[in-house]
C-alpha cells in the first residue's frame, strides 16, 4: 500500500451555466445556476465513473460504471483519512463513450459496468475515494472523484469503537451533477426547477468528494465594516475554479473528512456507514455503544430516525456535532433514488393527504408530519438556520456563548459563564439548530413548545436568522434574501405581517439530554468541526469529553 502524497491535476472542466446573455441590475452571476456535466466531445478526453452501490461489505464486488471520450483511462482507489493510502489501481483501461441521459440527475446515467473489483475480505471499514483519470495531452490530466464506503465486517458487538454515520442523504440533495439537485436545476416544464427525485446512479459533482487545500468555507473570513457589501467567497471561488456551485454546502471533502482526520490523529478507533446503511441495515448500529454524526445532516428518513431513537432508548450514546436537521426524505428503489418535495410537498408529493401523509417529504416540524427533530437530537432546524455569512448575523461572535459551564462537557476547559468558545475558529456558522427558549435567573431553558424533551439542558447558544437582514446600499446583492420566510410562517399557520416577522429569528445551541437508558449530546452547528481542523482548544476538548464519556459508558467503565 502506498501513501498518497500527490495533488491531483485537473484538466479543463465543462460547466454548463444557465443560459443568460444579458446581466440585468436585478441579477448576479452568484445567483445563477451552473452545474457539471460531460462535454461529450470526442476531441476532448474525459472520463466519469460511479459505483453500483454507495457502500459494500468486505469481500463484495464493486461495479464501476464509466463513460469516457478517452481511448484509455486509469482507476485508483484510496482509503481516505489522516494518511490516505492507495489500496487498488487499474491502469490502461479501455475507454468507451456512453451518452448522458437528459434527466440523469433524476433517472441515473444507465452506463454499463466498465470495471469490477472484489474487495479484500480484510479491507477495513472506511471511506474509499475513487479516482478516474485520463491523459488530455500537453501534460494535463482530467481527474474525477467518486467514493464508496466499506462497512464493518464483524457481526459481534464493537468494544472501544464508535460508529460514524455519514450524512449521505444530504450529499445526494446537494449533488447537482447532470443538471439538478434539491435546490436548483433544469427540471420542470420551463427547465428552471430543482428536482424532487434524485438518483444515486450518477457521478458526484466536483468538490463534494475532494477539494484542494485552501478551498474556502461558507463563512466569510472577514467581518465586513459598516455598509460594506456582503461577500460570498465560496461562490466566487467555485465559479472561478470550475467547482460545483454547492461544493461548500455538503459533502465529505468540506465536512466529514475534517472530523475523520482529527479523530484518527487523536487515536480513536471507529467504523463507518452511510445513512443508507442506517435506513436498510439498522442492525449495524446496534453493535455499538456510541454513534457519531458530524457536519451537515439536513436530510433524514423516518426509518433512520427510528433506528437512532431505538438505539438511544436501549442505552446507546449519540454524539451529534452537526447542524440543519430539517427535511424528511424517502428512499426508493433500494436506495438508488431519493425523494424530497420540500416546500412543494403539499401540492406535489404523491403521499399528500393520504394514509401515509406522515411520510410527506417536507420539514419535520410541518404539522402534517409533526415530528420535530428535537425529539431525536434535542434541537430543531427551523428554530435556527443561518449565521456568520452574507447578511446572516455577519458580525456575530462566530462562537457559542456558554451558560452551563459546570456541565461535564466543559471539564478541563477552564470555561466560565458567558465565555465565547470557538469564535476564532468560526464554529458557529453556516447552518445551526436551536429551540424556542426563555431565560430565568440568567440561564436559558427550553419552553417545550417545539418538541424539546423534558430534562434537556441548554449548555451554550448564539443568535441566528432564517433570512438575510438586508440593509440598503447602492449595488448591494444578497444571496438568499428573505426567500422562504412567508412559507415558513404559513407552515405554522401565520400569514399576517407581524406574525411572519416573528419567524425571522432563531438560534443555535449546544444541548445535552438523557433518553431512556441512553444519552444524546448535540452541538448544533455545521461548522463545529472547523474547530477541530483548526486546532481550537475548546472545540477539541469538548469533543474529546463527549466521545470519551460515551465510549466509557458503552464499555461499562
């Protein structure tokens, strides 16, 4: 096995922007939609690959589906982490071109298998990066990244190990390869809508699996001065460098990989599964005493949640260092298709108004579903949402303000009441989760009007917003503006202007709670792991405290 010390080279990448020939004052390039798709030009060598499944057990056969305009191409598979290791390679594979369907984002590519590899029976659980490349001439290579996960093999209870659950349903939702995702796209009669159905049988768009060092994060590193226009560095960087529009919003490269690198360097032993594994094979979770999820986990199925709830009720420990728990999805066709109608669910989702209306693919807090995320993880997506970028609390602390500093999570940190933790690292940013709360004697308490369980403790928090706070200024452009505010208010039965305005504000929280025989800890921010990546003292020590306590409880110490 070889350690990866190389930086992949990218050849020119084809990005299809939405066709716009005139830039009007009310438009901006960072509000338009661009996406990755093959050129399909015989004169331009390219290769794209996807696998027939998202995860495999050791000893299983992996089918690599590819389309290439190059005569020959190469395949490498790396176990990614703190020390990436090459585990398999196949050079000089024959290239064969297969057209990409017009709705590949919805129906899949349907390309045939170009290569097969049987995984070694002793291959360890982890994230395996698939690198397809071909020569483009002039010293340039076209490089494309995919992945698969190897699940744990041992059917016996895991001792001294935790299970990392990758939020792959959120990755699918942000993958707009071929033209659409759950946010924007070329779907619909006018070719300008997101797609409520997304296929896994297609490549991942550039930036979700691999990023070069120095790629920006969503939070603007500069706190802009009074009346300065907001900046969106990830959009600027992505458009300039040929990466996905949503590369910074989800994915292994921007989120989960940072935690894995940190945890491996810390010496933790852990295995890995996808959310699809949690949905279809929940028995894997039951082998562990501790489970962890990090980064951006916006999309879940009801089956996934039931598995987590049963795990905790039976004595499991769940550590969630993640944010934006928001949408219910359905997995269909054995996980090859993900369904989420979001704000269009009441009008378009086939289950709307029927016997299975609780499976409506809308927000968990929607009265039609009425299963707030707080029931599982202690916080809700609709009570938090955005912070520390654009017009969303742009000059906030970017950290959590501590209120219950004597809680066990803060042991060994010398933290005091009112301290801000993680501000320098920007751990309170992008999308966060919170609760409706009130203050008594200087301490925050949940009101329990939004599903927060009894006994839940709010340890730390900071303000967030559902919409951008837009200030007047010549030439100003805001990214999301106040989109969705009226829809959110209407979901809770509010349509008058004053009632709508009450839904502008939220918060992000760190919470702790017992449930059944188990325990849940949530640091409700997508960017918590930036504190780990940047070596922030408080973020690291709190994360150690949580994992160490949960592992010790699982082993009976």
